[in-house]
């Protein structure tokens, strides 16, 4: 999925929002782009003025940051201008008005009175194994909440609304951010957590297994690190890289489950602004697979979706 454009609302009016279909070839270490669809709002579900008269959506209209595919093949996306959840059909057409998160408003929200920082909306959304709900994780802390806590919000697909149920995810530091979230089962999620540094300055780039059941009763999701992205064993020097291998990027923003013990992690290269791999050289969008130390014991329905 394309980000919202060129970094800001003001300079992204000519950036069309798209879903891309990619095919990694693990034997050749390549990724082919097979095609994709452009996002549109032909039925006028977005009431604020759009950039284009043909109602093709641009980075000045919405700021999409997360995506999950529904059980029916449609797409749900998390936005940062509302923050909103948006529902698109398989051709990229918006199916209903954007669903706002009650009581939370970004600076771009036309309702005003923001209580969430800019570009701190739905950075990670994921479908539940039963296909009935979505968990939507904010990237930033809502004003008045404990610093470094992020709200994980439950959304009911049938009613197209948030249920009011929420959990709290605690960052290791208030200065860190999350990059993505994906369901492992009804209670557990994989969550990327990262600092804002890159290259040699990067300190924390991790994947955590987070559990809603809060076994230690501290009011927050329990966390167990399953992958340190700056210290991955690479004895075969895959890709000509060192052992340990490092994934030292600013915006590592995608995690998905390939099988019960293998995950894929991807970075957003912010082209041409990020240079985490080679100082002074714009990063590629890298795609890596990681063999975990132990099985996830994921819900079989999650694995079948892969």
C-alpha cells in the first residue's frame, strides 16, 4: 500500500493512493510488482472537498497508513487525518463513509479540537481470526493518557462502528513508535516497535508478541520480544550482509505471518529521505523473512489467510 504521498498534505495532491500486488521470489531475492488498484470515492462518501473532480483519492485527501483484507475480499484501511477506518471494495471504491474513532481527533480532522498529534493515527490495523472485528492501533498517545501508551481499539464490522472496547500498549519509551500490528489469534498480536533513528544510530527496532489478557494485571498488553531487527542471526550471510544482520531503518512499517514460525518484515523507504542501509544513499524498500526461535501457535484461520 502506498503511503499518503510526499510527506505532507500540502505537497501530496498529485499522489494517487493505490494498493499494490507484489510477488516475492525468495529463491532469487527479488520482488515483482504485478499490478494494483487505485482508490476512489465515486459515490461521495467523503463529504469534505476532494482534490480531484473525478474523485480519485490523493495524499491530500486521506493519509492511509495501514491495511487489512476482510473475509469477503474487501479492504479496510486506517487513516491518520481523522483518524478514520475506511472500507473499500476489491476494485478500490469506497463503500461507506469513513468511520471516526469517537473522542479522538487529529489536527486535520474538520471537527477541530485535536487531542492526537499529527501523523499519529491508525498505524496498524488487523482483522480478527473470526473475521468479525478489527483491532486498530494508534501510533501516538491521546492527550491525557499516560505518556507512551497507545490505544488499541476494537471495531465491529457488522455495525461499521467502534465498540468502545480498548486496550493499552506501552511503548518502551514515549519517544518510540509502532510500525504495524497483525493478529496471531483472538488475544495476541505481533507489533513492530521502533525508535526514530536509522543506520548506525538505530537502537530499538523490534517485533513484540503482545497479549490482551494482561496476565500481570498492570492494565496494559503483556509484551514478549520475538525478533530484534538489529540483531538477527545470519550465518549464511544472506544478501551479502553481515552476521548478525541489521534492519536499521526509520520507518519499518509492515509485518505479516508466512507460517507458524516465519514472519515477513518490510520497511517504508520514504524515498528519497531515508538512508539507513548506506549513509547518503536513498534506501530501497527491503523485504525480509525471519525464522522465529519458536512457533507462534497461531490460530489456524490466520495461517490459512496467508
